[in-house]
């Protein structure tokens, strides 16, 4: 009975198409080519080789070694990311529904006297909120009077600030004679102040853990997710940057592509020793191996 002739795609040493030494730690598929994984996963797997201690006591010029690399394949990564997106979407919808049903209590009013300028208050940059305090400077009149982030200026020397924009309220504060009598509205009951988007929002839009933090460090869940997403994108961009190339045996820099080709070539040599079939280089379907 004749032995089947191996085609080039069976034992090709092309690093993207050949059966490689990669396996997925999630779906447990083995003998996968590097093209099944993202560049960052391949880089991590290759970098991990440097941390594996060499405990092989065998020696000899003809000694063959096979290295098996484990990572998470693109398919599993995409499925995991889609699942995470669905979970985040469900949580976001639940938060928004709870926020719509939340009942806010009328804000408590507090009168303070600011005896000197500058008052040491930083207003929110968000539009349509009037003069909403986002920060007070330690040691300044506002901080000494107990003004907190999230408080809104309601009156200046008896004049209501209802419906006024930030510039109009600032003009009142600037024109008032010292000491300036200011009435603030505290954060309403059932609401929290987000230091990131600088808005007073219903409490359900904040996580329970976030609500235990000091008022000047609280951020709504939407701002937290946005910051986390930006951090992940930045980390992925950093991982995607070309690292310093490894060095070959001759001391010259070696690219990741060269490393992968060497790994695949080693796989092909091992297959040749076991089967007696020599691998044909290249990726054309018309090529044939040798029996």
C-alpha cells in the first residue's frame, strides 16, 4: 500500500499557516498556527520562553527540543469580549432604569459668609448647572466655611441665582461687597456628585463601592468605565509597539517573525524524523512533499 504524499500545507514551515506549537488555554485546541492569536498574545508567549528554567540535563549536538506555547486564541478572546460587552450593557441598562425610578429629596440650604477674596472655589465646567462647586482650596474662605464639592450657589447677597449661568453668578460674586453672604444648596438626598463629569446624578448611577469613598473622590459608573476603557486602549497600544528584537545565536537582532519561523521549522524537522516525510517550504497548494 502506497504512502500518502504530504502536501505543502500539511507540513508547511510558513509561520502563519503551518501547524504550530501554540495551544489555547480556553478552548484547549492544540497545534495551532500563530495566526490564530493576536500579536500581543504571540509576543507574550514568546517572552514567556525566557522565564522557563532549563532543567534538561541531556547534551549533544543532535538533541532536538520542542517548545509548546500557551495563549488565548482570537476566537476565544472575541467571545470573551462580546460577553463582557453584553454584561456591561445589561448593568448599564439596569443602572439607568434605577436612576429613572429614583426619587431625589429637596436639597438642604446652607448660608455662609465669605470674608475675603479669593474665595477658593472651582466651578463645574458642565453647561446648564449654574455655579456648581467642584473643588475648594484648603485654607481658603470657602473651605473654612465648610463648602463641599457638589454644592450649588443659590443666592448671593439675597439675590437668587435660579436660572443664571456660571458667568452671571461669577459676576454677582465679584461685584458683591465683603463679607459676601452666599446661600448654597447641598447635594440632594438620593444623589451623588461625580468629580469626573462634574454633575449631580442619581445615586444608582454610582456603584456601592464608589459611594463609600470620600465625596471628593466619587465618580459615576459611566465615567469609571470610560476611564478603564481608555486605560485598556493605552495598554494595548503599548503592547502593540515593537519591542526590542531578540538576538540570534550570532548576536544579531532577531525579529519576532524570525523567532516564529524558527519554531515552525523545528516542528517540521521533528515531523520529518517521525514520519520520514520532508516538509516543503512555501504555501502554494500545488507543492508536494517527498516520500
